C-alpha cells in the first residue's frame, strides 16, 4: 500500500479507525479536497454534495482497487469533463453542464449514450421552440407583409399577448438552461457566452413584457402613432431558437470528435473462447485471467494480449499499428487484443488483461491527451478571460452612443444595437478552437499507431528540426542474431560462446539475448554464474566457475588495459564494417575471444529518413556501437550525422547541447539507456517494441516501432497545428468584424444595421464551424 493511500485513509473518521472496519470508500464528486476519500457515505464537508461510493458494485471491487494501490482507484467510472477545460483536468461524476462556462460535459470514457441523450433532449427542445417561434416571427413581421392584414383580425395589443404566450415557453422551457448557465457565470464571476446571451435575450424579453403590461413607463421615442411600444418577443424567441439549433448541431458534431475513441472501444470482443481441461468454453471478456489459454477462430477479434502457443496466423493489426499489411505470426509470437485474425485458428496464452492490454493503454492515453492543453491555447485562454467583459463594455458604449447621437427613435436603435453586440459575440468559438482539434487529432493518431501523451508534444513536434535516433531497435529490427564466435587464446571457440552466453543469461539487452539464444540453438547450455553486474555502456561481468568473466565493448577492453594485435584488430574491423557488433570476452584480465552479432536494418528506415529530411528534419544517430559499425549504418541510411561509442549520459548531453544551440530536438529510442535523453528532449518518442521505462519517459509512443511512425507523428502535428491556427483565425476574425458591425459601424456609411436575429444565427454557427473544421482531421 503506497504512501498516498495511507495518507488519504488517515483522513477517514475516528469511528472508522476505532472499529477498524472499512465498509467502503467514498469521495466527493466535485473533488473539493483533491483525492481525499471517506470511510462513510454522507455529504462532503466542503460543498455538501452527496459522497459517492467507489465500490459501486460490491466489496470485491474494493479489494481489487486496494490491491492496485489508491493511485489506480477507478473513481472515474462515468466521469465527465468540460471540453473547454475551464478548470483544467477537473472531473465531474454526473453528466450535465460545466458550472463555469455552461458547456455540455463530455464523457471521459466514451460510450456515446450521454452525448446522444443530450443531443436528443436538445433536439426535442429545439423542435418545440421552432414551432412556437415561427408564428411569433410572422406576427412581428406582419407590418412588412401587407397581405397578412392581421390588424383587421385583432388589435396590436391582442397580437402582443399572443406573442407573449408563444414566446414564454421558448424562454422558460426550451431555453431555461441557458439562463441558468448565464446566472451561474455571473454569480461565480466567470463571464462567458451564456452571460451575453442571457443578458441580451433577457433584456429583450423583459423589455417586451413591461411594454405589454405597463407601456406608459416608456418615453415617446419607443411608441408608435397609436401609443404602442414595439415588442421584441420575436427577437427573444427566434434568437433562442437559433442558439438551440447551434447547440444541437454542436452536440451532434462534438460526438464525432470522439469517433476514434469509440472505434477503439469497439475493437474489444465481448467474449473469448477459453480452453480448460481439454474443453472449450465461451466466457465474457471480463473473466479472462493472465495465464488462460484462449482459442481464436478465423475472422475473430483477439480478446487480450498474449503469445501464440499453438498454430499460425495472419493478423490484421492496422487498427492498432496503422500498417495495412497483415502480420504473419507463429509459435511464441506476440498477439495484441483488438486485432483481427485471418483464416486460420490458433491458441494463445493470455499475458495482459483488462487495463494492462495495449488497447486499454491506447484508449487511456488518447483520453488523457485529448484533455490536455497545448501551449498555443494560452493565447485563446487569455483573450477569452477578458473577452466577455470587453463585449459588455462595448454593448454599454453602443447604447450610450446611439442614444445620444442616433436618429429617432434613438433609444430604440440604441437598445437593438446593444443587444446585437451581446448576441453576436462568441467566446465559445475561441475556447473550442484548440481542444476540439487536439481531441480529433490525438484520436486520429491513435488509429494510425501514434500515441500522444499530451497536447504539448503535438505542438512541439511541429517545430522539431533535429531528430536523434538510437540504432538498436529504432533503425534496426532490435532482434540481433549470433554471427561468429572465435577464440584468441587457449579456449575452444565453443568455450568462448558458452562463457559469453553464461554471463549474458541474466542480461535483458537484445545483444545478450541473441548470444544466449544462438548458443542454445547449437546445444551449448549456459553455465550458472554468481555476482552478476551490468556495466552501463560497457557490458556485463560475473563469476563463472570461480573465474571473473567480463563481456563487453572496446570501452571494457580499455578498462582492463588490453590491446588487440594487428591481426585481431583487422578481423574486428572487418566484421564491424559489415555492420556486425563485436563483443570481447575477458577472463581474469585476459582477452579470450570475440563474439559478434548482426541486427538487420528495418526495411522502412531508409525511406522514412528521406521523408523526414524532406520535412526539414535533420536525422542524427547516437549509438553505443563502435565507430566502424556506426559509420556503415550511417552511410547506408544516408544520415545527416552520427556519434558512436555513446554512453547514456552522452546521449543526454548531446540532446542538451543541441537545445542550447537553439534547436528543437526530438529523441527516438526504445531502451532503458535511452530514458534520460528521452526525458530531456523537447519531444521524446518511444518505440512500442521497447521497454516500459522508455515509453514512460516519452511524450509519443509508436505502436509499430519504426521510423514511419515518426513521419506520421510529424505529419499529424503539422495538420493539427494548421487546423488550430485556422480555428483561432476564424474565431478572432469573426469577433473582430462581427462586433463592430453589430454596434452599427456600417450605418453612417451604408445605412446598414445588423438584426439581432442575424447576429444570433452567426453566433450559433461560429462554434459549429470551428468543430466542423476540426473534424476534417479525421479524414486526412
């Protein structure tokens, strides 16, 4: 049990401590005190919200959560977040509206049901508002259409009451939540779009009600020749109807932004075929455990991660890796949950289940990235923070200027134009410009095998001018094979290989694995060793049969003050120029022989490097391998630069040096020794075929693990940033042009005024257009 879990549970009630009974874990849905949990249900002592139980199902869930430590407590079941990130990563337990900006909350774990319900409810309210608003609009516009002749049917006073009766349900039923949002924004002093709408439309509605009930309180400027005050019920009703339409379209479009996550969720099959005691049984996916033997039939989706124990397969992994060509698999090869089997049947052993599977990690990473903020959003946040206050000031100034200098009826013009300014302004478009592009972009990246940890890395990747790559596992397959083993002394060649395999048996390095596997393949079994030690950047050492054995590179040779003869040096150089990695076996400070391994270049490496260079990215290889091997690899791939004999700290220092020169550096690697450099780089890129620590240190993970993934990441970054800039440009220009026009800037020159109805339509569709533009990323 970790420290955080203990700390949280110290906050539990004294009664629980005394009884030492733990009936459940409860938390505040508003997270008023962070991750603090309580031993009993009730109300939050800070906000009085009802506490929610973590273990909603049964106590077994709690035992499971305890076993995984409190930092993995799944209190996000059914949690929601604001798409405008008003309060950062704050989550809400129930669907609804953001208490700050009023935007509809989005489900973290997308199921589609919440968004669809919200859309259907908004659609229902819109239809009612539309049915009621059309006759209100016709009545109000009857003066402009003489053929209607409504004055012959009844007086204006009567028709005013009809407008009131029809418009009131639009205001108090269909659009009630808009005014609640607006009031919350004023009460919490978080002015936003709903502040403007509620003030503008509310003013028009209240003005009309007062004009209908007590017209004598208004100056003569507001009255016609018969003493009737012009009513604005049609403005209130139609504006709210247009806002409802915009919200409905926005909810519909917004549900599509999570389409990639939904598609990933759909990859997991609901059932699995488990083999037990020679029998095959069909079980729910949730009941699959590590170690279970599962059978996958032709055309079925693979339920969890594991490795094949019987049979062969051709598997479509495009939904995970982005690679269209199916992968051939045989015994001991790994298979990934969510991928699709071909025409054969095979059995495999479950290795990772539940949240540990690659698919679950991809979904979690996409969700996390879609909620993060890119640095470019800071500009929009700063503008949006003061935007509403500025708009309110402009609206007041508009009223005053028109009231003083406007033509008769001056007050009527002043009122209408002030309302138009409030209605047309759209801080929502500014707020959505970045998050929706990030959400769609990260989801699209996941579908092509590019997993982004946070939005910052998307923006940084667009600026990268130098890419540093490791050799083994990045440029090469990462699966070296044994090539040669030769004695330089009295030992037999086979003895050299056996001793090398013995000290390497406890190492996780790919070269060590190749040597051990190569020895076993020719029936040479490793001997037991003691006092094993890994020598960072040099090799390994251990005691074998009482002898101090070391195996490593030329640095290790220098540490033992050993030199090669001219003949030995010529042999080593020849193998290195052929691209082989040569290791030296040392027994009690005596050079006994060499072992060489070869790691094939990935077929995609050369083509990907050319594409990156065409994108103005210099590719530099940093490798712990020797000068000759490094040069051979570099020349073959036409790299811009290479550095050989690198220790982990050398890679770290090289990244730092380039950054100090003003470069934006991306680092791609797959091993533990790459972690420091990955952490230091502006953008760390981990190969999905590498170690967990490398992936934890990186901002971007490539599922497939080849350089084409970096090309896709770079291209994704370019397209997402271009999309964000388009959205921001549209939002800024729209408001910069729309507000002055609404204030009446064109009236002195062209006699043109912007109707509040047109302003409402423009405002509603501005947000929809931003989301629609972001959705283009799904198809690119």
